[in-house]
C-alpha cells in the first residue's frame, strides 16, 4: 500500500484497530523525530474540520491544552497554506515549537481534501512533519484514475488510510503508512526481551499494539478479491452516486456544501438558519420511516444531514426516492 501511494523505497506501515490509533501513532513518531518528546512547547497544527481523534491523541500524548491548534478552514472546508504559515510564525515568535501539520484528505462531514501539494511544500520549507489523515480519502491514491483527488499525498511523512471506510472491509481496519518505516521502531521499540523475533523487527515493536488479532487478514483477502480494478469500480460508483444525488437535490431552500469525495452534506440556505435544526431533525425522521439513514452532524454550529454514498448496493432508484423526500420536506419550509 505504501509504495502504491508513492511513499518511496523506505516506506512501510503497520495495521491498527481504527484510524484514531493510526493518527496517534503518527503523531508520536513525528514528535519523536523532532526530539520534542518531553518538551511542553511542542505544538501540532491542523484545520478546524479535522477529526476528533486528534484531540484524543493530544490528550494521550500529554500535550498542553493548546498543544493541538485547530486553524480556521476556508468556505470549502479546506486548510489554506497562508493560514498555516502565519500560525507557524506566530507560534515560533512566542517560543513554541510547531512540529507537525495534520492535513485531511476527506473531512468527516464534508469530505473536503486539503491542498496537499502546497501544504507539503510549506512543511518541507518549515521542517514540519506532514501527516495526512486520509482515513476516508487516501484510498483514492491507490488507483490512477482517482489519484488527482489527493494529489500531493505522496509527499507525506505518514498517512492514515482506513479500508473500513469506503472499501467495505469489516471494522476495524486501518493502516498507518510511513515514508520511513524504521521510525515506527525507533519510536515504539522496547526490545521485547521476553519475545523471540527471528529475522527483522518483532511486530509488537512496530506500534502501540502488542498482541492483536490477525486483522490484516481480512484486508488482505479483500484486496485479493477486489484487485485494483475492483477498488477503482467501488470509487467510481461512489463518486457517481454523490454527483447524482447532488444533481437531484434541487429545492431552492437547500444548500449543498461543497465537497471532494463521496460524502454529501445538506443544509438549508443561510437565511433559513432559524428553521434549520427543526427541518433537519424532522427530515431525518421522515427518511428513517422510509428506510434511509442519514447522519446528523453539526458543522460550525450549523445543523446538517449527511449522506455517505459508499454502499455498492445503493442504486439510482434509492437516490431518487431519497432526494424526493428531502426536496419535498425542504419545499415546506418558508
Ligand atoms: C473515521 C475517521 C477517523 C477515525 O477512525 P476510527 O477508525 O473511527 O478510529 C479519523 N479521521 C477521519 C478523517 C475519519 O473520517
């Protein structure tokens, strides 16, 4: 996976029970590589739409309360390099030590992809570790026809990729991919004095988890079954479904948030903000009665419905039925 994504000859990775754990391990390696493990001035930067698992990682790592700084994203939910550059400067002049940037390839609500090429260039210039949280979107880098969606991901120092998200591998299935796989061992090795390891590193020395189930087997089996063609077909169809649903949601009261992947976040127009929560919860109930399950995230205080269009069994009839319910329910808001 790591060479397919383009991480180069020294790359490799480790499976993990979920993306939260992959993100945590990546940041531990980043801090270790920066030799800031015991330094309270260390800071991780990310965008305001980043996943909550980063807050957990900061807690476990013992970063101070402002050791994870979530910077404002733009109207499309993307983190812009100028914003990061300014934050780095301000932090440094205040005596802090920013050591890692977490860019997101597929935010959880909107499916936005941060501008990875420019952020990677900035990280190189400023000597920050670039971790790409591609739990949702990194899988695009596996197939040539979808790679453009996550261009620049190959410059990352580490990447979280969750086959449990769009590839349908049963949960949990996550991998942490590393540009320099030896750093996993540098960060986590204990020598495991009571274990016999044969050739090469002991698996329990490559990350936080020691003994674990053979989770990687179901990923391996899925990859054998799907092949790159199968992955490409899954992605093509998921993106097609998202575009089709977007085209069907035509009620003028609706506002569809921009997004780069197979997620679609749906809200009411800003001038209907005071009706938005009631509408969202009412529509959620109507959809549920008809066998549809959309989630109900709030983004910057804004109530939304969110459709995730990765299920290969969701067809156009389903989407037309779904859009009909949402359009009618939005049409009743005045
Ligand atoms: C789902 C998700 C995660 C966390 O993955 P878990 O497997 O639930 O721990 C991390 N980042 C992003 C962007 C996600 O969407």
